[in-house]
C-alpha cells in the first residue's frame, strides 16, 4: 500500500574520539513499508572473527558492515497515534552512516496503539546472504499481535515487507523474538513468543511468500519472558533460551534451553538458569571453550543487591553446569557508577568488543541518571579486570539531568574493524548513542568472582570513562519511545 511521509529521526555527530580507546501462515498484506529518507568464538581465532560473524546477522545490504535498527513503537504514523515504526541506519568504514537511513512502518495501514517496533530481531531467514529485519507488534488491549519481515538485499532493506499471521488468534504474538539456525541448514530460523507460548518457523524462501509453518516450542503457560539464541552445548546448532513462569505470579520463574539439532528445536538441555525478575537474556562464549554461556539480567531490587544483578550460567556439552555466578554493581573490582544509579541488569548484550575471540558483556543500569558497564570475557570467563562504566556525560549527552542512560544496550560491529561498538539508548531524552569501547588491560587472564556471588568487598576501579565524542541519533519529535528496543 502507498505510504505517506513519516517524521525522520535526526542523527547528529559529535566530532571527536574517546579519550580512552575503547560494540502455515499466509501473509496478511504488505501494508508495512520501508522508505528511504536520504560460529562459536575460540581463543585461537583471528581477532575480530567472531565480531564479523555476528555482524552478518545485522548486515542488511551485505557490504560487510553491521547495520542498526532502532525501535520507535510509540511513533505517530500518518496521524495515527502509537502506531509505531523502526528507524534504520547503515554501517560503513567510518562507522554509522548518519546520511543513509530508512523508516519501516505500516504506512497507510497504520494501526492505532499497535506498537509496531516494540520488539526487533535480525538474521538471514531466506538464505540469500543478506540479513532480514523482523519487527514485532504485540499490541495492547487483547490484540492478537503480529510479526513483519523486511528483507535485506544489495540496496539494503526492501520496500516490500510481509506480515505473518500468528498461529491462530494468539494474544500478544510478537512479544519476544529470537533468530538462530536451530536446524543447521545455513538459513536462520525465527522463534516468536506471545505472552504465554513460543513457536518457531524454519528459514527458507517461504518467508518471502509469507507461507511459513509455525511449530510449537513451548505450550501455553502463565507467562513467557525474553528469548535468546546461541549454541550452549557446542554442537554447531543454535539453541533457544526461554524465560517463563508456570504459575505467575506465584512461580518465581525459570530459564530453560531448548536444544537445536538436525530436526530443529526438540527437547531441553539439562540445567536451568534464574528466571525470576529476568527482563533480558543473552548468550555468548565468555571463556572461549566453544560453548555459549547464558547471561540473565534482573534489575529488580532484592535481598542480594538492591541495585540489580546479572547471572552467568556456564554452557557445556551436557547443558548448563554449575551454579550461576551472580554479578552486581558491588562485585569486587567493578568500576564505580555515578551516585544514585541502579537497575543493573535491566538490559544485557554480548559481543566481542576488543576482537580477542572472547564474548564480552554490556550491562545497562538505567535507574536514576543511568550507566552502562562493559565486562570482558577471557579464558577464565567474565571478569571485572579492565571493566568500564559509561554514563550520559561519557556519551556527550547534556541535560539537567539526563535520565535513564542504559535503557537498552546492543553490541554490534558497525564499522567492520572486527570489534563491536556499544549502542546505548536513553529513556527520558530518547537518544541512541554509539560508542567504541575497544581494547582494555588484559582482562583475558583474569578470573571472575568465585562461588555464586561477590565476597562482600566494595566496588573497585575508576568511575565513568571520559569521552570527547560519540555518534548520537534522535527522533524528530519526542514521545516515540525511540531506542526501545535496539536490534
């Protein structure tokens, strides 16, 4: 359907560099449109290999640079309040190309209050070598929800999109998304959750026709939380992490891993990870042993730490093993956050920040003014050695005061140098900032904390890193929910 103009988001470049070197179902229509507005890491791998591989999942135009999609689920489209949209910027050798951007929304088919862009994922679903963008719109007020795919190509995302029906009248379909090659056929597959169940559609050209077949992964339960993909057992097939509750709210929640294999997702791996209060999950090989580790973030106040926490559960050929390791802002060696910051674990992301072959972790703590912590992986796993913390001033944001820096985080190689950039959204000001954490001081040899939590020692390290510049993106008008989420 034709689409009229939607407000552009406005990127601004703050010139400078960081002071310290441092990211079946048929189509229901194609009303959505895109409009132009101008494998497991190993310590022996070549530095940057994993970051480049991860970038492919975000490379919509196949030029070797990861691209960035920013959700704006409260955006006004054609005068329709809360219809929502997605803003896309492309990567390049110098970094984010602020002059090349696109808007994805439903255009003339916009639906009031749908929240198109409330969830995002990307990967090569049709196997053509270009990443595709998946957009969830779970809606509100009992709506069935929807999932839309914008396909990548040599010129970037296509102007034609396909919206997929859910498996029946499914309330909240698209509430959570994950992409991974669960059956190992070289084409990415799509996992979709409603508020109470999970399905998967396996990759292939059927996606372009909207004729995918949804297969159940998890049947009806009380609540489904976040999803994440990664190879936890190291068999070469992506696995799917699911947080859920069987008796919400009495059930505190559980995290489980569905095993990938030649026939796709089937059964669960042994072991669980914490699920109570967990709002974000990521999988990455933190210690280079060929098995993905699960990072689960819980920003809620509890007896363990009022500022929030993350849990790291180690992957193995036998599934999750050992007790989860808990990290907080008070863990030994953690860099000091600005006064009043809390909500540590509200957002988590994995990526190879320094190109050493180990996955690193970014953790958002958006309470108060907010901050983002970057912890580095190494042969002994996650460590606070060389860890860094960034706040609004690090990003060049000003205000009195800036609130909610670290609302969402992503790690993506946007400039093709083999190291992931740190992408951060800010809640109150609706800004998205791209920083380059880069190298650090030999964290790869440093052990993580022992046992299941910190030993009671106070925080260490320095305060927020200084920075003289960063790339910032902003919406043209406030109230769009810009930056919630990031792909």
